[in-house]
C-alpha cells in the first residue's frame, strides 16, 4: 500500500502475464487443437527430439 499507482499497475501486469500466464492461455483455431507452429508456416521449427539427437 506504500507504492504509487503506476507501480501497482505494473506489478499487476507482471503478475497476470508471468504468474498466471494470461498471454499463453488461448485457443488457436475453431476447435482449439491447432499447433502453435501453424501460425508461422514459413519458419523452420526444430522439434525437441531432433534437437536432443545432437547430444546422443
């Protein structure tokens, strides 16, 4: 209660974004089961299994 309003608003945004994950909790597509990599089809993504094969 000892901080100014701007600081309280900033802390509130950080709480919602990083603690609750508000920016990542949304459905993609009509049925909500689309993969996030479909948003940018021109980007070449590396799957975790492919990446970890480097260290096997």
